[in-house]
C-alpha cells in the first residue's frame, strides 16, 4: 500500500499524501484529464472552453477561482507530504501495489486490521450483515475476508496518491496558498503540467471503492433473506438491494431510513463525529405486493390511546406496568392510566397477553382511524377533489398539448385513486382552463351541455360557481366528455399568449374551500405568467449571476405572493401538481414554490412536442393522477428524551417548529428529518422515533399512520461508524446543500459539504482506525462510498452548473431532490450504467452495472444509463453489425439515428430483451424516463457524458480520483 | 263655441296636452296670484291613430337660438315663400322643396288640424332595439320557474331583429355569452366589487375590436353591423339558445344559512349591465330589465345586510337616520341612473317579493331613465306575468308601445318661460332665453331626456308668465308653446313629433271670469299633486301637507265666494268645485302619506304617479267608486263610507288596486247560493257585472293592478275602508243613526 512515496518522486503530488502505486499507473492516460472533454468542440461545449479555443485547459482556467472549492484535482497547496506513502484504506486489502485486491481489503493483507479500526463492510460472501451488526459484536470484520474473492477490481485500499490528475501543479510551489487556512486549496494550474507527467501519477481507478461492487455485494449478501425488523438498531440492506421486510416492531426501511442506526449517547460525541443524525421518512411509501400495507386500527369513539404528556401514540415500546393497569410512555417516561376498555393482563414477561393481536403493540407501522377530534372544524372531511387547470394560451394550443391532454383525461378519469375495495373513486373532479382570464366549467350531470364561466377579475380571484363544478365522474360523464371534446375546439384559434398563474391556484383553492374539502390541483402551464395579475413575473434569468454571491437569488422566488398563496393552500389542504411545458425561461424557482410547499410535484417538459414527448407526459400524468394520496396531512416526529427533531427537508410547509404540514402527500414524497441531542442518551434504552401522520385518505377517511423505529445508542464512536448508511447520509447532505443554495453562495455550500465530509472521515481516522501512516487514506467500511457520492452531489447541476444547464433546470432539479427518497437520490447522483451485450442473452436478470466512467465503456458494446430522470442508450462505434441490426433494424452504426427516442419493435431476442429492460427500468422510477439513443462520437454524446460521474465534468467537477485525493488532503489537514 | 270642457278634451285628444289654465293671465303678478301655476301635462307620444307620420323632415327656424319648427301658427307669405317664426319672429325662407307652396297647396304642418305632427327621419343608421335582461337567481324555485317562463315567453314577443342579452346575478354576477354552440359561456363577476365602466369593458373583452377567438373564425361573416358584442345578439338568431339557457338557469347555488338572506349583488349586476351597454351601444335605444326578488344584500348598492334579524329600513328608521346603507346605496344607483340616462338607455325594475326589495334606493334608475317599475308579491302571480307581457303589446300599427332615447325640447313665446318639468326625465341642461330662473321640478333647462317612454308617459311642465304688468298684451294676443320630441320609435326609426299649442291671454283684473272658466281643475289637481310629490321626495311629509293646504286656502280665497264668518256661505264655481276634493284625497294618498306604507311602496306609488297621464293620475289621487245594485245601472258614488251599503256591490279602482266589495246582504245571499238558483238569475248577473267591469280595467291597465275580491267583514275589505272618506266610523256610526 504504500504507494506513493516510491513512485512519486513527482514533486507535486505530494500534497496529497497518497502516491499512486506505480503499478497502477497503467491506467489509461486519458482518464482524468480533461483533455478528452476538450475534444468536443461543438456548440454544447462550455462557452468558456470555446472561447479559449484551447481544449484541455478549460477546466483550470475557468474555474480558477472556483476550483479552489471544488477540489478537482487535489492540489497541493497544503502541506506537502514529504513522503508519498499512501494511506491505508482500512478495510481494503491492498496487496501491495500490484496485487489487485478483493473488496475492501484493509491495508496489506497480511496485517489484519486491529479490531475496531476498520469498517465492517459487506465484504465478500461471508458474514451476513445483520449478524455483524448484532449489538455487542465487537470484533471488527476485516475486509480481508473478501480476499477470497477473485481478483476483483476494487477500491484498492490505500489509494495511490494523487498523481493522476494532471492538474498537479508542476512546480512544488506553483502558487502560494492564497489563504493560510487549511481549507484553502490553491487553484490548480493544470496547464502547467507537462502532459506526460499527468499520466505518471495516476491512481488506478480500480483501486478505489467502487459503488458497483458495494451494491453487488449487498445484493448478494442481503437480498436473499427477509429483513426482520424486530431487533433494535439493525442496519437495513441497501436501497439498491431487493429484499423483503417483516415488520416485527420497527418500521420498515421503506418508511424510515436513518443515517446511522447507532447514535452517540452524547452531543459531544455527535459533534466530534459530525455524522448528521437524520432520518429519511416516507410515510406513505408504496410497498411491494408481497408486503402487507399497515393494518388499520379502530378504537371507536375514544380514539387512539396516547400518552397524556407527550401525546405519543400507543406503540410496541410502551411499557405496561402494575399488572397492566398503567403504562409508562417510552418517549417521555410519563406514567398513564390504561383506560378500562383497553385493559389487558400481562404475562410473566410483563407483556400484555394480547400484544400480538393488536397491531399497535406488535408492529412498527400501523394506522388508527381518527375520531372527529382530529378533523378540521370538528367535522369529518368530505372526499377530496381533483381540479384540472389547463393553460389554453397560444403556446399550449399550438403544441397540441391541450388536445392531447383532453383526450387523455377522458379515459384517465376512470382511474382516480380509490380506497382499496371501493367500487368507484370518491374523488370529485373539476375543470378550469385559463390564459389571462380563467374559465370555470359547470359539468353538473343534469346539464345538457357544459357551461363555461369566465372570470376576468384576476386581481381578486373567486370561484364563480359551487354546484356543478366538482362532480362525480360517473354521474357527469356525458357532460365531461362533451367538455373535453370542446375545449380544444373552443380555443383552437386563440391568439392569447399571456397567462396568469397565482390567480389560477387561488381559484382552485377557493373552489376547494367553497366545497369544504381538501384536494389536488393539476396545473398544466406553458409560459412565464406576465399578464397583469397578482404573482406577475418578469424574466430575470441572468447567467452572469452564476458563481457570484447573488446566484442564490436565482433559486429564490421573485415575489412573496407565492409563499403567501402556498400558506393559504396548505390551510385548505390544497395540493398542487404542476406540469410545465416551457419554451423558454418560466422561472421554475418561483412557480414551484407553491407545489413545493403544498407537497405537490413539478413536472417539466421543455420544448414540448406531442410527437416526442407524448409518451413521457402521458405516462407521468397517468401515474400522477392514479397514485394514492393523503390530503390535509400533518406529520409529527416524536423522539425519546435525549434527542429532538430539529430540522426538516422536503416538500411541505411548517408554521411552527414541530409540525410538518402537508396539503398533500403521496407515496413518492419523502421528508428528511434531522435530529440533535438535547440530553444524554442511554445505551440501554436506546433512542426511539415515532412518526405520526394524520391525513385524509382519498376516500375522505381521516387516519393516523404511525411509524416507530428504535435505534441503538453508543458510547464508542466506532459503533456509530459501523452502523451508518452512506446512501441516507448523501440524501441528507444533498438536501441540506440544496436548501443551502437559497441562502449562501454555491461555493460556500460546496465548501461546507467538503469540510463536513472531511471531518467525518477525519474523526474516524483519528478515533477508530488503527494507527497508520498519515499518508494513508482510511475510510470506514460503511462510508467508503461517501467521497464518490459526495463528489457526485458537488458536481451536480445545482451546485456546479455547466454552460448548457439552464437556470430553470437547476431550480427544477433542486426542488425534485428535496423530496426524493434514498433510492432516488442514490441513482440520481450516481447513475446506473448497464452493459447490454455482456451477459448472455437468455439471462433474465438485470445485467450488472458498470461504473459511471468513460473508461468503462467498450466501444463494441451498448449501454443503458439511467438516473431516475434520464435514460440513454449508448452505442459504441464498433458494435457488432448484428446487434445494430437486431436492435435498430438498420444495417450499420452510421445509419442509426442519433437522438432516437423509441426503439423499433423487432421480434428478436436482443430487441425484446433491451426493450424489456427499458420497460422494467421505467417501472422502477416514479417518473417516466425518455429514452435517448446516443452514438459514440456523436454530438449528443456530450449530454450522455455528463452523467459519467466518475469522470471529470465539463463544468469543472472533479473526477472521482481527483476528489478522493482532495478529500485525503483535507483529512490530513484536519488530522495534523 | 263649445264649452271649455269640450275644448279641453279635444285638445287633449289631439295634442296630448292639458293645461291648468286654458286662458292665461297676462302678467307675472297676476299669474302668481292665481295660486295654481300655469302648467301643463304633456303626453309626448299620445296615441294618435289618425296621425300618419310624414315622410320628410321638419322645417326649422333659422335663428340658432330658436330653431322652432314650422307650424300652423306661423305667418306665411306664400308669394315670397317666407314664413315668420311665431316664437322669435324671425322671417325664414322656405326650403326649395316647398317651392310649390300656396294657400291651396299647403304642407301638412301648416294645417290647423296638424298642431301635432310627426316627422320620420330617414337619415342615420338604424340600430335595433336592445333588451338586456338582468335576472336575480336568488328566488324560490317556483318563483324562478315562473320568471324563466315569462322571460322565455317574452322572446317571442320581441322584435326579431332586436338584440337581447342576459345577465344573471345572485352572489355573483354572470354575463352570458349568447352566440356559442355546444357550451354556454358566461363571464362572472364578484358581487361585492364596484367596477368602473372601463374595468367592466376590459374584463368582458370589449375594449379590443373583437375577441381574438372570434376574429379568427373566418366562417362568420359580419351579418349585422351592430353585432360587435357577443353578449347582445339578435333574437331571431339565438332565441333557441337563449330559451335553453333560461331553461337551465338554476337558483343561486350558494348556500344560505338559517337566519340569513341570500347574497344578492343587484348593485354590481346593474352596474355591469350599464357598463356593458355603455361600451357597446351608447345612444341607442336599450332597455335594461332588472328582475329582482329581494333586496340587494352585498356590494355597492346594498340596501340591507344579510342578517335576517336586522330588518330592512322602514320609514321610522329613515326618520331616525337609522338606515345605514340607504345613502350610499342611493348614491350608487343615482350614479348608475345618470350614466344610463346619458347613454340614452333605460332601466326597468321588476321587483317581486313579499318584503321590500330596495325600490327606495333604486327608484332613480327607473325614474330618471323613464323605465318601468313594477312591484309584486311574486313572479308567480298574474300581476307580474300580465304586466310583463303588457310591456310588449303592440299598437294598431303593430309597433311596440315604447320609444327610446327621446329628447323633449320646449319652446315658448316671449311672455312665457319654462320653470321645469316633473316626470321620468333628466335635464339636458340646455339654457336658453326661455328658461326661467325659478325652478319647479327639474328646471334650469328647456330640454329633457326621456330615455324610455310609452304612449302614456306624461310630463308635468311648468311655466312662468314673465310679461310685466305694465306691458299689456294686446287684446286677442295668444301665447304659444311648442313641444318638439325627438325619439327612437320602436320600429327603430328616428322620429320627431312636434306639438304646437296656443292659448289666449287675458287680463286677470278685467277678465277673471274667463280665466276662471278656463280653469282645468283636473289638470290643476294633478299638476299640484306632482309638485307636492316632488317636494315630498326631499322634504318632510308634514311640510308638504302644510304647503298643499296653504295653496288650497289661497285658491279658495282667490276664487271662492263667501261671506266672512259664515262658513255655510262658501261657494266655488263649477270649474273649481272638485278641486278641494282632489286635494283632500291627495292628502290621504300614499303619495304623500307614508304611514302604513313601506319606503318601497311609497317609491313605487310615486314612480307611477309621476309618469301616468291625467286620467290615471286622477284615479290615483281619488279612487273611483262604483256602486252596483238591483236599482239600476252601476253608478259612481262618493268615495265615502256612506257609500258602503248592505245591498250594494262596490267596485273601487285606485289604479294600483281593484277592489270588489260585496255589501253585507249581498254577501249573505251569495253565501246562501242564490246565484246558482235559476229563479235568481238576476242576482247572478248582479254579481257578475262588477267582475266584468273589473276585467276590463285589468285588461287595459299597466301595471296590472292588484285584484281584490272581498265582502263585508272580509279582511281584505281594509283596502276599501282605508280609502273612503271616514264620514261614518265606529265613533259616529250610531250618532248618525244610519245603520
């Protein structure tokens, strides 16, 4: 492992501490170097690079200032290490430089890692995770177990130090650090390096932790057995693993995932570790068909049993005492009387004899039927309503959107969500069209034809009708059909190009208010609302603001009107789903405020064309309309004494510091909650979370959904590091950062993330890892992917936009990420890249992914890349002609249409398999991914390469290797 | 020479004019001593079946300040082809078309029998009539149903090319677009927000030449030059549509909780109607017809809050200054009325409800624009249905009995000046040499605008004699007055009707008898009543009564013959004999007495009083009482309690009510069923006679009166008892020994 020193006499690299093992230097020279990117001269290339006309140097140049923060190439401004000894990666065996190691092998194989220092990792086959995790199981698993495995390319543990990035400043002291504080990283002067030098100091990309490997290992190790939730503090399998959950008292990880399942007992420890304590909660998560949805408990008029003091709901952790006459609250320790009708004797272990008959005493997740006390105005709610609000301005008509939508709605209305078992949906529907005035429709069943009511008073919006606006679909079918037939006709010749926005939502909200129900507005909108009305916007897209202190204004809403409106919507239980079809800047940052705060979704179809985008839009629309939603919801997270929920991330509104108010909540929406200590925790009793969600079901039933989760507490930091979940951590950090850009310059946000990551890892190194040379980078097993994933977050469009990324795109992505769950953030930040022809054609399983790097692409193969939003099919230039023929029905590579979005339906195994795979990928994601076929060396490839996140990005994002080096440097600075 | 009575009648029939004095006192001083001012009741469109309009335009005096129309009173020099204006004495050349004029070849306007003549003007675009229905939907189901039927029925009565529009209101106001197929469109407005005309037109999309939506449809040729508005469409084009639309009209769907009134945005609805017409058809004959079933309860023009526990203002509240919405609402409606009048449109109000509907506040809309005001208990009564239907009745020519956008121009000879007018008109503020400084009624002008008028609409026009005492008018001198009425006939033609009248001057000192004999006490009573009612609108009731009393006393002083200290010696000549009686009943009438009437009722009664012709007005002042008995044909009897006899059937017509009252015995006979016995057929006939007569009145009258059929002791008998002179009451009944 000691890589570096020997190898790298190279002066520069020293800063990083890890020298590359010479042997690894073999890796392709092209790799990290931006030179490759430079080769795209096309329009898409960043303007900067064009301006320079000097491919290959753009990165450093343009980012000279920014680079400092974005550590692409780690550069040494920092203390130079005299020796290039590579750090030891804990858990990573690194059989000497040349030996390729199995997974996390810790330092040189021979040396077993001292227990405790290293990370348990899912290594090779052996001990299944959970067993490892048994509390009290002290001895560390040594990564070296894995050595049994084949010569997998893994993260070679101690990373060869820096060299690679060509960016190394050649001269030892190319630039004096600008600042003296350790964070300062002088900007790299890439171009100063002689090319050959670049290649010399490379880290073998195979030698650094591979996400693919980790995912595969977890799949193999944990995908087979059900995950039983009975035991406190178990780390669940990764989100990428298919597993079955058995609820035995804790909420399924599908509902709650934590950054750590073993949390420090004291706040000091927590501060030291810097590991955020957060839970990612998806209260209404959709379960796979073989897992039962939560039982509904009906306690009659008395309602659910709660602790008198903290109001926590009855749960399996409540302790019954005094023969069952009382119970002690597990959250606040208050002793409560058991009401007579709830009384039950205890058995010899102190458990109620009916514990297994009652979901609330035996399960982690269950529902209570709420009594009238839990309802607004002390009245049981009426069934919710859906209102479709359609932009009929010139743009919407011209693109064919209105016609398409109206046609679709006719059939889609039969699939409104309904309570399971119900004959028909209780949801009522209403229709509004608008341009700069609003048109309401009376579709009462008794009418012979629909009635249109125009409201032009947009300054002071109101709902012009009550009866007949919201109707039952079946009763009014004829009128609705007639309406949907006529809408495209009526506006076919419109010349109105201006639209309003705020009044539209206001109208929908007022309609729900008048009907005294909660509901959802589906808004189909095309343009920046510039008509004279409240919430009028102006085009303020200014790319010059990027990378300045004012950049944050691009993410902030233009006016306060939107927040005010959102607040009113939340009070009414009115959730907004926004479908945008912009041709140009529409100010997503402002328009998405209301959907965001009301728990709704935003869909964006830039330059919508029916031919190209129909499939995607309709599929999203169908899913969005059909998905089960809870309305008018309030979520509260209660915790046992010692920790407290302090911060919340997601699509919702909070009027106080504890209650998360959601006008609507569907199965895709996630709330990330951060906890802080406010007292000491007790190792024995652990820490408990109870998430209670009060909502109105789509049939109008008021319910409480309760999720309970018990966590372990530790006094040893090592326990913390051993029970972490990197995917969840990234989810939290991404949301934290994405919220940060609203208030701080992007650079500061990135710096914060890097610092925090460095602190986490440094703390581990200092407190848990076995003493080793400072030049070694040692990562905790559970967090060995933290750097690669964090790098993906750092170079994402929001935090480091490329030239082609629009302000709207950034705002769009920013708000999407805010309510993503762990699985979504995982694939979003680190896309899946699936080779299509490697595995035998008969195999029915998904092919094993490869790492998202250009180096991994073979030009004789075809790959699918997906990140939950985008789907690419990359075709290598020298792919077999047979393959081309069977997939595209053309005879040669050159005949493949670049940018194709549909594969021809061909009757051959390969075509079927690929199309099947695409369908199954789409089915896994909450949004339809439009396929783009990209040919190697084509100009579209640029787009594709943006998602090869291990590579250096055009916008200046560091490659994985570079970033790892930089991270190492940061850690070393912290340690020294 | 015929009697004055005949003269008066003849004049009325020919010219539609009744003067208080038919011989005029020749000096200012004497005129004022006559007590009753020199004034006339003028019915501009007096129905004249025998008067075919002439197809040319009138010849005007060339003096710019005069412009009087050539008339039979003018001196004509047939040889020189000159005529002298009889008002300003300007000598005018006849226009070339009159080249062939001679003593034997006279144009109609020079013939004495054509003192009233009507000209048809061919110039100018003819614009169709416009009817804009403004319909309250906060009605009971059956009320609304009845109203809908009436409205649907009315479509068939409208002229086929008339433009029709529909605005409905309740909590919101909806302006319905009528030209759409497949889907019915309407523009909706909040009922609480006062919008300016500009805003309304913007929101209705009227400010642009046409909605882009429509513009783009190439298939629609512009059939009619006037169809610039989607909201007003020719009846023949959209009557099916509109019938369906009306059929589907629902009650205002907004829930009305217990103890609340429905929210009714009458003020905004009217404002939008006015704004709509203002923007699309200014200065074209148009009727805004407001149908309302209750008081405006929100927005501008609200009359009462929606809390039922707070009742609508009464006279008592108004006196105590407790009517908190009244002033503001009145101001709102006045503003609307003035705007409407300025545009030449008129507003009808059809208010049907058991409680008040805010007519007090809204009255100016009808009063200033010449619109109708109809008050009933429900739309589901024949009173409303027939009244409404009667609006669309046609005259013998098949023309509607309505006219629009009239201006009445009055010209007088030099000895007279115009003091003012009282009636459904607004001043056009045209000052001129013949305008007096003293105002009676709406004064300070010689021209008035009457936006809506029918064949009986009558104005009281008041004059002042300005001739000084020391400048006597030569014997045989005549004063002349010319009324020039420009109006839009219901056939959409512009027409001008010119009435020129002349009366003799007399020196009151020497010829008082002449003047006395030429007194028209009926006209005088009505004219004085109009003055009184006009005053009552702004003054305290008792003051008006005192004023009336004083006038009566002064009149009696002037014209009565009596010996001092001997009341029994008092005599009035025939031409004055009825006048005190009229005054007596006027004092008791609902026009001056507000007791037992709601403010709405008072406004309603006054509205009609100010526009009806003399005959009807007299009935209003002093109801007519007929007595039916076996002893002969029905005879008019005194409006006195002594006329109520057991064996008589009484028929009283108060204009607003027709009461049939069976005397005690008759009622008993009827109860006993004698009328069904063949041998008492005469009794059956007796019972039937007043019914038939009542029917006749009911058929002719507008608005249709309330029809009351009652008998001795019946609760409805109060309508009769409240009107008769209480010469016999429970106090003096026995003393008179007549029971």
